[in-house]
C-alpha cells in the first residue's frame, strides 16, 4: 500500500494515522519530539530536527504524499521535499504562521478581522493601544497556541510593564462576541469543497473546552458569509485537505479570528458525529480519493476536551453509554495539556 508522511507527532497526527490505516495506508511520522503519540500508531517514525534537510529528503522519498498536523513547521527546510508532494502546500503554512500576514491576507479577500495594529517593538505598543483602544489582547505573531503567548490589556497604563517578544506581536481589540464558531472545510484535488456543520465553540483560559450542536441561531445566520470567506481562502491557496477558520459571531456579522491549515480540535466531534470525519476526508483529499459526505448524523452533539487532570476520570466516561472516549496516550497530565476528548451524539 501507499505511505502517507505526516509532519508533526501529536494527537492530530495520531487521529489522521488511524483514519489512514482504515483506508489501507501506512503512515510515517516526522517529528523532533522524543515521544510522539502519532508515531505510536504509525508504521514508521523519523525523529529529527525540522531543520535537518537530509532527514526531510529521506523521509519524503519513503512516502507517496506528505502532509502536516502542526502549522509551525519551519517552511524553509521544506524545500527538501519535492514540490507537489506536500499537501496542503507551503503557502498556507507561511501565511498561517504569522498572525499579521494571516489578517492581511484575509482582509485582501474581503474578510474582517478584529481591529489590530502591528507591535514589533516595545515603543509601538502605546500607539497601537491608542489606535485600537482598550480592552485588547497582545498576541505573539508566531508560535502561539491554546492561548499561550497572549496578554490581556484592560487599560493603557497596564501596558507599561509589558515587554514585546523579539519575534514581534500584534495588538487586537477585544471583541464582544455572542459566541465563537469555526468553519471546517475539505478541498479535494479537483477543487471540490465540502463543509461540516459549525458548532458553538467554548474556550476556557484560551483553550478550546467544548463544542456543541445545535449552535445558537446567530451561527446559522452568519455561517454562510463565513463559509464564503473560508472557501475564498482555500481557493486562493490552491488548498488540498482540511482547512479551519475560527470566527467570532458578533452583532456586526462574523469576524475572522485565525486559521489553521489542518484538521482542528473543533472538528473532533466529526469522528462519530458526521458521516465522514475531518481526519478521513483529509486523508481522502491528499490521497486523491473522492471526498466523503460531511453531513452530521444528528442535530445534537457535544464534545468535551479532557484537559490536564480532567482526563484522569475515565471511569465516569466509560460508564456513560453515550460517551465516545478518546485518549491520546500522553504520558503526563500536565495542567492545560489536551489529553483526550469525549463526544456524545444525539
Ligand atoms: P488556538 O490556535 O489553540 O485556537 P491561539 O493561541 O492561537 O489558540 P486565539 O484563537 O487567538 O489563540 O485565541 C484563543 C481564544 O481567546 C479565542 O478562541 C477567544 O476565545 C479568545 N480571544 C482571542 N482573541 C480575541 C479577541 N480579539 N477578542 C476576544 N476574544 C479573543
Ligand atoms: Mg491559533
Ligand atoms: Mg484559536
């Protein structure tokens, strides 16, 4: 059978590899991590630095197609992978790795991000706050996830002690949203696009905690505009695979928050809650297979993340006949760490 290469070794790669196995593929994980929960369910594992071009070239030559489950893979060394083998491509990575280029890209396509100002030096912050107003959030341009690398700024004087990270940052106005939702789409090699239903997403301390269907009416009112933008993004990037865009539903319509050029935590419910999961359709898309039906199997569904010590209470979930328990096989339940999730459909 064919071999699918996956850059990144976390739980998203693990769930991708499990779907790939169902379709008869073998997976080969590339990750610098010592312990990879994706490698544990895959045929091969190359443990090497993201900057090791030789290792990347050897990895690619052992694969038929290469994808990624982690959006902060350094782009420059990826030229060691033959052009056309990588899906989605490097352009999606370049844009999604920098919050500023991501927002500008989306604005050019007619999307509306939260008001923002670039803050690359300590001296830029006061001006940014004056322009955008308070309250706001200062975010690192690069490498932030699960709310890490973000600082709330309630008033201008709070900014006095804030040190801007060397890699630069962006100051965003705090959006008064009614709820959050994401658009998850899959785009095939021939350009066909399909969408999953949009759940209401709830975050706790910057980390996704919960997704639910049905979403409030405002999501239904705004999802078409959000889908149109997400599809434009996918088309502009000649994207192949699953793409996620996060939105704030506000009184003035959907505001774009950020994108992830990959399968997404807010789509984990699709494993049991949709005819075809985000993981299976991602594999189908990059392998050039026909896409599967993205329809929900029920209008009612909840997905709860198991974060840190919450994951220790597995007996409760195992005794619930409706609960589909997923554990990622991570060794330590550190605070704020995503250890697994539980989905209940219907
Ligand atoms: P991840 O990539 O894991 O989704 P992240 O670290 O990139 O997270 P963001 O998506 O930027 O973080 O922010 C995390 C959460 O913080 C958002 O989902 C939202 O709940 C809140 N948040 C972020 N930016 C804003 C904003 N401008 N206004 C209001 N809330 C915000
Ligand atoms: Mg993010
Ligand atoms: Mg986010």
